[in-house]
C-alpha cells in the first residue's frame, strides 16, 4: 500500500509532467517510509501464543488420541506461562492416563497445588497419583484435605 501511494507522485511526474500539488513528493516519501517501518516491525516480533489457546489445542490433541502431542503442547504452555496451574493439572491427568507416569503426574499435581492451594479437585487428583504409587498414607491425607475444602465451601455459601 505504501509503495502505491509513494509511487503516485512519481507516476504523476512521469505521465502528467508535473507533481500534481505542492508537497506530493513529501507525502509519498512519508507513506513509503511508514509502510517500510510497519513491515519491518511486523516481521521482527512474532506473536506469543496465548496460554488459553495452547490449553485448547492440547485438549483437542488429547481428545483425538494424541496424548504425547498434548503433553508437548502443555509443556510449552508451562514454559510460556509457568503460573497457569491448569497446564500442570491437565498434563498430570494425561500422565495418569498413560499409566506408568504416576511420578510425573504427582510432580505436576503438587506444582498445581502450590499455585492454587484452594482447588479441591487437585488434591483428589494427587491422591490418585499417590495411590498408584502405593503411598496410601499420603493419598488419604490429600483426600482428607479435599473433603475439608469441600466443607469450607459448603459452609461459606
């Protein structure tokens, strides 16, 4: 677009023999410089993916049976936004579904709980991971904490 506007005064000079109006060349150069600047700026700074979009794409991958791809997307989401506890939760759930990844799931649920300690369902999920690892004492402790949070929510209503 800038090239078109920038070339109009030059085309008028060539085909009509004059600039058309005073300042046309300056306006053409200004448009050309602005267009070049905007083009360079748009190429230099790629857009950062939105964490919510990454979560959605990971969910789609998991739903279509590509858990490894979903885990990779969630790992990227965690790298970009390490305070988004839902990424840790969803990745931990995928690890649980894979069966032999209970320790990785436990780490993710623990991190999610550190970020969102009032989320009752995170304790239930971590309790499941503890149960799979054979640590029934820790599992019962997490189930009790989830029940306590449920009781606090019921009394606060």
